[in-house]
């Protein structure tokens, strides 16, 4: 399938090249320190409400390679079980997001792992006190299973829901003299459709929201 290139794509691409070239110049203005090794593992409790941690298996991971090593300073994968359902949680943190270095979104990782994405839509996740964040819900399938994926990306203080929005967010920050940090929070469950999966994932995200302490909460939810 041939995808048409829009003027907006060309503009973003051109600006991205400028930012990539200027990333060293603005790097000195970043206030984000890389997380220590195992910081995500230590920040996430083994128990989240009714959910208990367990080893994770058959997880779609970010592509391996030197680029991924530069993109993410911390990656954590853990499964949680509530006695009936199992949810897999993946956290990927990158301290410096610039025009030439941005985190991968699941819309890229899942097809690379052999999954087709049947549908994708935005959802608003309630965090309490009237606050919500923008997230994405993907309906994916491979030759062996159907997987429903609920995820969000935090770039600095923003929560972009598409590749284009993410690039614009990073570019705005870079032009303001800042290199923001980035966090991918991805939850997934094996289920036939979103109707089955959403109550499970909503329950898990609610437990996650209320169980993590302030530093980890800021990291995940801004």
C-alpha cells in the first residue's frame, strides 16, 4: 500500500532534521537525570490491589539493537494476576527525547513481532480527582493469539496518541530549549475483543494508579 506524503509530514521531517542537528546544543538545558539501573523494577510493587506479580512470558518487546539501547535507559516487563486474569505490563523509559531519538510506539513493535493491528482508537483514562490522560487501545492478532493492548506515552508533560503528535511534542520542546524525558506504559491481555479486555485492563490500571508511590506515579502519569 502506498502512503501519500502530506505537507505536514514534510514539515515535520525537515524540522526533525534541524532538531537532530541541534540536539547537542539544547541538551545542556535538560533537567532530567537518567534513572538508576533497576529503578522501574524497584518502583513497582509486587502487589497492586488484588493483582499479584508473576513471571511474564511471550511478551512483544521493543526491537533489539543499538538504537533501542540508546532510546531506552530502563525497560521493565512484569505480569500480574488477580486470580482470574493475567495482564502483562511493559514500562520503557528514555531520558532524552529529541528530533532524531524518539521512543517506539506499539503500532511499530507489534507488526514487527508478527501481529496485525485490526483496530486502534483513543481512550481517556481516569486518574482520580477529575484528571484523565489520553491512551490508545489496539486490537491485535497473530497466528497464535489475539491480544488487546492499552497503552500511553508520556513525553515531558504531554500524552501524545499518535506518531505525528509525538513528533510535534518533541519538536516543540526541543525548540524551546528542552529535551523531555519519555515513558511508555503498555498493558495487554489475551482476549478476543475490546469488550472483554477493557474491564480487565481498566481494573489493572486503576490498581496501578492507586498503588504506586508519588515518585513512580509522576514517572508514569506525569
